[in-house]
């Protein structure tokens, strides 16, 4: 039977490791979350992040401008947060409204307060192997693999997806762990053949239950980053999610067919409960590390 890689267990371990570091700080670490408008999905994510801050004793501020906010107005908010000495990390919840220049906003966050690890300077540090905030989801996946003692050194890793948030930094982090890494995307020919070469398969495509057993090498470790909501009961039945659908009126599924991945893989992350908790955990870890750095500089 395939081993289920429980992200909540790893999250709890990360939180326990953070607590003594937080207690040693001369003031609470501070995280500001900027969420625009009233996107229900964004609100759930933000609520989880604020709750994690409260659990750990991290000061959090939620800034919620209206959905009509302009790029310049949002840049002014970021400028104030950059200048606030009590704020160590800034997170801009995506997506932003269409009228906002998302790239300008994300790049306006000071690199030393970039809790998400998205700033080009911090991405450059990742490429160079230098310390800096890391993108939370792929950083959490590395912690998950280490926690469950899944060997990366010398293994073949295939990343499905090339986003700046998951795919690209995931490939770089696996490379730093001495894996041999292939990135696949919409232009990849013979995706099945490429995916089946993987000892470690990371799926970050955003296509619900798209990947079936033919994409998974027998004995592979499979990390499912995707999260999609199924609202068709017949589809939920097909992928073994009927009970969840009947209970909630919808069901969550990743990029992999959950029935097939359980049969074919040696170990895999479930959806929900796999990668999701780790993203929040690494956001907390980034915030604490930034606070340590700021306090060290001010007290030096």
C-alpha cells in the first residue's frame, strides 16, 4: 500500500521548531497580508495564514483595499509597509484585479520583507544558492521529502509546470538537493514518457485529475500541488470522491487521479492535506527568519 505523505504532520513539526526561535526575539515577528477585494478563495487562504500567526505568536496585519484599488494606491500601501519597522514580512495575496499591474506591485515589496520569496532579487539568490526567502510551496515540499526521508540525491525528478511560484523554484530546489531535474510544460512532447521517468514526480499544472496511472512510474513518489474544486457528482464518483462530494456538495482534487496515484505510487501527497499545510508553514518560517535578520541588524 502506498504511503500517504501527510503535510499537516510536517507543518506541526515546522511550527514546533519555530517556537523557541520566536521566543528568543526581542519583539514579535510581524507579517502584513494585503488582500484586495472579496475573492472567497483568497479569503480562505488569508484566514489560514492569520490563524497560523496567532498560533505562533506572530503579529499580523491584514490590509484589505477595495477591488477598485489602482496600481498607484496599492504601491503606496506597500511603501508604508516597507517603511514600518514592526513589519518583517509582506505578502500580497494573488490574484489581483485586472486593472492592477501585478508585477509592479510584487516587485515593489522590499526584498528584505519578501515573505513569499517572489522578488527577482531573492529568486536570483535561489539560483546562486545564497540564503534568502524561498517560495513557500516548493520550500515546503523539500521539507516534506526530508521529513519522510525520501532520497533526492541522484534521483530523477520531473516537475510538471513552469510557473514562477511553484514550477521553476521547485526545479531549482530539487537541483540543489542533487536530483537530476526535468521541467515539463504545455510545449513538452510525449508528456507521458517524460513523466514516467520520474522517481519523484511533482505535478503543478492546475488540471483536475488529469494525470492517470500511465504518467506514473511504478514505485514513484508523487507530489500533487494542484487544487481544483469538482462540482459535477459524476466526475467525483469517477475519481473516488463521491463521499466528499455528498458531504459538501463539491470535492477537492489535485492534478492526479487519486485512485490511480494510490495504486501506482510508493508514496504520495493527498489533496487536501498534503502540500497545502506546508505553504502556510513555510510562510511562517520565512517571516521568522526575516525578523531574526532585521533584529540582528538593528542591534548589531
